[in-house]
C-alpha cells in the first residue's frame, strides 16, 4: 500500500438509505498521479511548456448524500490509497492539486492557479478499491487530468519558453556566461530551447536580472514564479525593488535552490517577498548562481513564467 502524506479515515455517524448500519470495513480510493493538460476553452497558453508540473500531493473532499456539509478526507502524498469508512455512492469528490511551495515538503499548499476537478457518482464498496482517473496501459497507473484556471482569471506577467520561433527572450544574453540555446531538443526540458548560465570555477556567481521590470498595482495579488531547471551550482531567486516612490532599490532573496543533475519543477511564492517591499508596484526578478564549492558549472532553465491571480 502507498505511503500516505497524511491519512484521515472518515467515520459515518447516523444513517440514511445509502449507508444503513455501522461500517467497520473501509472502502478504498486509489489515485496515482495528476497530469496538467491544456483545457479546450480559455487555456492560458497553447505552448506545451506552460503545462509542465510537479504535483506530488492531493486533497480529497467528498460530499455524501444526506450530509449537511462536505467531508475533507485529507491531504495525501501521491500515489495514494485512501481508506474511507463509507459505502455506496459518493455524490461528488473534489480533487484539489497540492504542490510543494518553494520546493519544501512542509509547506505544501493548494496551488491557487490549478482548478479543482469534481468527479461525480463514485461507488464505494467495503474492502474494494475504486480507482480515480484513467488507466495508462503502458504503466498500469491511473492518472487524472487537471487544468489551470482559465486565462480570464490569470494575469501572465512573463512566460518564456525559450523556443526558437521567438526573436528575443526576456533575459539579457549579453551578460558573460548567459546563452540562449534555441536548437537543442536533447537537453531542453520541452521543445528545443532553454537558457544556459555558465558559472566559471574562478567566479563566485553570475547575476541575471529580467530585462524589463514587472508592474503589479494591486497589493492583494498572489504572485508565483514557475520554472523547470537543473543546475550544477546553487541557484538563488529574488527580486530587486524600492520600498517607496523615489526610494533606493535593494535586493531580497526568496530561496536558494540546491544543485540537481535532473530537470525539476519549482513553484516559488514571489508575493511574500514582494510584501517585504511594501508591495511597491514595480520590481524586477533576479536569478543568481552561487559557486559555493569553487568548481563552477552549468545551470539550465526552461519554461519560466511569472503569473498572478
């Protein structure tokens, strides 16, 4: 049986026609993975790079006919098999995608840009497993398609897939060590393009700002950076901003990422860092490599986007 991030068994008090009697043997709900796909209407982008994801947990919320409210079954690390002390038909099950904010398992959150998926009329049978999603015959695993909220709800500040159809990219490639690689599908995470930052062994870091500042006038906005990356050196993500109009700009860092030899996805909360600057409307994203061991190396970045909701 899968290892749970959290296990919450739901007990049923009272009775109704569907759930007569005391239930002592659980039924099980099984889900292997969530896969982000492009929705048919209102999709934020048609570029495949927009839809890369790393969803490692899920919250399940059920509504049973006759109950006065929904029942939160809990949050579970994927893949999961969840025991439920009910049987019969579940009117609906809400599947809520959960991600590691800033890459930290202890700060898993319901990601505000992903829509919940509602499944209706699931059947629970004691001591049997109900599989959620579609069976992938090649892997024997069940996956559930999920979607971003529509473009009408998401404000795209930056989306940079580094693909060759563009004439320019959002970063300054005149900085020493910074290259836009636009025809290398073997090393790109998606497509054929990516950003490469080379940190020499005799340099401590390469500092790379976004070319153009970002402007967000509403202090209640939630701001996240998403990107795919792999790196031989440590990697810092931050912003540069003033605190007030006419003030001197300074830099604060949101997170330092460890080296990793394989591509990975990160969801970074820039809004909390922006709050340190009193939500000053104009700020600039900063990326900095850190050559802490004196060996240097390469950093690859793909599918970078900054979005608000």
